[in-house]
């Protein structure tokens, strides 16, 4: 039902505002008109009742000062002049309820009234009317004086007043709609200006921003939000452009190596040993491309909104010990000692945790100083668990730290090695931490470099 009503509303905001303004005006004018109508109706009814009561009292005084009812019956013009309206009624009834004097142009039946002292009021029977009566005693006889008024004239007047109210309400609604439309068109001009300014910003002009200083107060928040969105889009587009360039560069290098080696080998006949060496070198380049493609596929899947984690309780000391056994040979080649200081447990995806730690350990062994320790430690901080991998070696320059987790970013591209991750290792680590709702940070100084994985503690 709500969706159906919403579909009936116009899509133009100016028309919606005009309709709402007109509706509010109709409600306000309708309430005011209803109040005025009821006030007028009560005032007219009160004045009629006061007039009827005064008429009955004057009749009582007149009858009390007259010689007899028979004399009064001979002077009907007196009552006609006293009433002076075709809608007025008058009865003088004897004790048996028979009319002694009657002025009844509407030919209404003689009303039957209950006894009671003083002047009383009630609605008439049959045609709408209002009656006032008084029981008096004159010359030893009980008399009932009745004055009445037909309500047809009052109803006609109120009907005409209601018609005028409806016409005024309709005209007011129309004027309110037109005025509201004009006001909304004028008031929404800053929105149209803002929309036109935003529409002029395209891919080639992502550096442009909306001037929120000149906007009205209500639109400044929207302008600021759009500027923040544009900043994110500019940053994301820049990252995408750099990623495309880096991807082309990273894939061009092994492809150029493959084509160059193959062209060189085809220039003249080669020995079996030369062809075997060529195939071995080509195999290394294929493996490098395969690792790069696998890492890119992993990053693409990790960024999907429906990516599912298989969280399990993990004993950190045992998990680090398994990784230490895997990297033991690489560590012995450089005289590096892996120090396992991790303890406690963590709820995380075991495979992803091992992959993140393996990438950090591989970097620590590759860039750490020979004959130095690499420490893997863990620590609990409130609702977070930190796992750090620290190695000694040359510090990372400060200008590299903000981009260290970007895809294909290397501090020194010339130091690419056959077994590296193609510049995607730390980007994978960041994606893994984002999947877990955590974060990764790096600190580097003359004493060494420390990568820290911060995992939230599941309740």
C-alpha cells in the first residue's frame, strides 16, 4: 500500500513540495473554516434560543396585563406584528392542550410538552424547528405559552456559508499549490546549480570540487559529502591507472624475456644443452606469470562483498611453528634465526592467516640483515590481538610507507627476485586483514622494520 502511494507521487521534487504545501494549507484552512462554521452555528442557535425565551416572557407579561384571553384572541394583528416572520410560530394552549391562539404558517401539529416551571427549550417534532414554552396561570386557568421558530432559514444560511467555505478552501488550495510550486522552484535553484556543477565533473576533471562555501547551509553537508566522494573516486581512479600501468609493466617483463630468449635461440641451431637451459629459463618465467595471476585472482576474490571466512580457533604458537619449519631452509641460507614468541589463540581463517604471515616472513627473510633474528610475537590489547613480524635491516624510507601495501609497488624495482610475489604480497596481506575486519600497519626505523597484523577478537 505504501509503495503504491509512493508511486503516485510525482518524481519532480518541486511538485512534491508544492503538493505538500497545498495539503498543509488545506488542512490549516479546513480546520480554521470548521472552527468558524461551528462557532457561527452555535452563535446563531444561541441567539435564536435567546429570542424565543424573550418572546415567551413578553407573551406572559402581555397575557398577565390583558383583561382576558378572549380579548386577546380578537387582536391577532398584535401577534403577527410581534412575530413578523413566516418562520415564527406561536401557540397559547389551555389546560387540555387545545389552542386558544395559534399562529402556525407551517401547519405543524400542536406540540406535546412536559410540565415544568420556568421557560424551557426543546427541538420540535416533524419539520426542523425550535420551541420555547412557559406554563402560566391567568384568571384561574392554566395556560401554556409556546413560541417557536422554523429552522429552514437557518439551514439555508448555513448551507450557503458552507458552500462559500468549500469554494474558499478550493481556491486557497489552488493558490497554495501555485505559490508552493513557485517557491519550491526558487528555493531548489541551488540544488540545480549543484547538480549542474557535479554533472560537469567527468573522468578528465576528477580534480574539480564543488564550492561548498557559496552553498546554502542545508546543502553544505551534501557538497562536502560529494567532495569526499570525488576525492575517493580520484584516488581510486589514480590507483586503477597506476595498477594498469604496473600490471602492464610486470607482465611485459617476463613476456619480453620469453620472446627474447626464444628469438635468440631460433637464430641458429643450438645444442641440446642450450635448448634445455632455454626451457628451464622459460619455466621460471611461466611460474612467475602463474604466481602473478594467482595473486591477482586472490585479490579479486577477496574484494568481493560475498567473500566468506572460515573462522576457526587457531593456536598461534603452533601456527607460527609450522611456518618456521617451512621457511627454515631459506632462513639458514642467510643465517637468520626465526624466534617464535607467539602465544594464545585467535579465531580466524587458518589458510588466510598462514598466507598473510608467510608473506610477511618471506619479506623479512628477503630484506632482513644476514645473521640476525626475525621475531614473531603476539599480544592482546583489549578487544584486539596483534601479531608482529620484526626483522633487522635497512629502514624503509618514509616516502615509501604510505604506498607499501599498494599493488605492484616496490621500494626498489631493481631488486625483484625470481621467487618474489610480483609486488602483490603486501597487497594480499592488506586484503586478508580487511576480510577479517582488522588492519595491518608497518613501522620502520634504524633498529628494524615491524609489520603488525591487528585482528578483532570474536565475542
